[in-house]
């Protein structure tokens, strides 16, 4: 009976993205990734907002074209309100407001962290949707959280990082090893060729379900400094084993906390999201968890796990069904909470 088209816009960090959703089905998912930051080994906020400014009109245009619709067919505009970089968020927020205002259709604000989780509810052949309640672990360059999800918009953060995000741990380790940015995929590739027990890095002691990754980065730095002093070729000669050992430590930290979260809540449906969910180590560990602990695990399609606008569009659709619209006074919020 319904025939709803919603445009989703994402601009919280360094990707300018737009997507059109028709009911629960993604018709287009366009993303302009900003290469400029690679030269700096991390996202430069000032450059990010400038690039969003350049990219947003062409990206939205392309999303509509790929979906085969015109903007007059849209029912609502959904946009990322936060959390993220203020200068980046402002570009998407202002654009979404103007477009919704011009078309005289509802504006829908979306929490980026909720969107990473609700991406699991996009209709996609071969991917199952988790039943409520489930646990969601969002792992990326910007986030590390475990969330108890009781309903679409009934979520509780039960654990999060107290310092670096897990993707940052990968990227900063990669920097120490002289790998490119972002280093996660490269470390993952090399890890699969190395011995995970070659070198031992102690796991941080953090109470409860929270995470810490900054100590690991420092431990790796000191270890590499010490070893290269004795053997200047240490990194080259051991790169695969070093990567495997780092990966083993990081995945161990994530899985320990997931095990604890599952035990504490009694929930065995476990969903992951964010760029690090592409990691082979976490995927293997989740599969083992299915056998060892009776978990059912959910990993979304890759294009819906990294920062993208399809996840914003699905939240827009779910909120549209509830007539849960934003006021035109709404402002971007860098530290928006779940
Ligand atoms: O979700 P995402 O594209 O952007 C945000 O940070 O929000 O995640 C990017 C992060 C980077 O830190 C990157 O190094 C990491 O995800 N990453 C990986 C892998 N693929 C991407 N980390 C480990 N293993 C991977 N295969
Ligand atoms: Zn994200």
C-alpha cells in the first residue's frame, strides 16, 4: 500500500554520501570518499568540511539519478545530525534543511550511531535481520561501542571505549610500522600470513564492558623501538608476525567484552557494524562464538557497514513510518548520544 521514497544524507566524517530508499529497499548508495586525508595519515576536519561542500550536490544528484527518480518524488529528507565533526555535520544538516524546505516535505534527523546498528534492517537478499533484543557492537575508526538494542529506537550503550576507537588502534599501529593510512585492511591481510602468538602484547585491564586501546598503541611503539634498536630490519623481517600478533590482541579484547556482555544480559543475538567488521579475525571469532556459546551473529553487507547514507535512509524510513520528524530549528550535534 505504501510507496515511500526517502533520501538519506551522511556527512559526519570524511565521506560525503547519499542514498535513496524505496520502502525498505536501497535503490542507490553513492559515496564520495575524501582521498585528501591519506596524505596526512588521518582526517583533517577543516579539509573534510570543505570537501563535503564541494561533493554534496553532485553526490545527491547521482543518488537520485541512480535510483531513477526526481527530487519531486521524495517523501522526506533524512540526514545525520551527529555525532561527528561539527564542520562536516553542518554541511549535511544545512543542505538537508534547505532541500526539505524547498520541496516542502518532512525533515528527519538521524543519530549516526543508531544508523550503524539499524543498517541491519535494510532489505538485502542473503542477510537476516536480528530479532529484539540483540547486542550490537559498532567498531570503526571513530567508534567502539556495545549497545543493547531492545527496539528500533530503544537502545542502551552498555560499553564503550574510554580512549581510542578500535580502528584507530589499527591505524596508529600501522603508522608505527610504516604502513599506509588507513592501515586496518593491510594489517588484516598480513595478519592472515603470520603467527598470532609470535609476540605478546598485554591486554588492558578495563572494568566492565568498556574498552581501552591507547595503552596497546604505546606498548607496540615501545616494543618496536626496542627491537629495531637491536635489529634495524626487525619490522621488515617480521611484519606478518607483528601484524598477526597485534590483530590477535585486538580481536581478543573485542571478543572478551562481547562474551561478558552476552553473559551479563543473557542475549545471544550479536550484530556488528562499522568498518572494522570487515576484519577477517572478528568474522572468524564470531563464527567460533556461534559454535562455542550458541550465538547467532549478524554481519551486514560491507557497503552498509562503513560510513554510508543507506543506513541513514533506513532510519529515515523507520522514523517516517512513525511520523517522527525534526523541527526546522534542529542543529547539528557533534556529541549526540544514542
Ligand atoms: O566505518 P569506517 O569506514 O569509517 C569510520 O571510521 O567511521 O571505518 C574505517 C576504519 C579504519 O580505521 C580502518 O583501518 C578500519 O576501519 N578497517 C579495518 C579493516 N577494514 C577497515 N580494520 C581492521 N581490519 C579490516 N579489514
Ligand atoms: Zn561511522
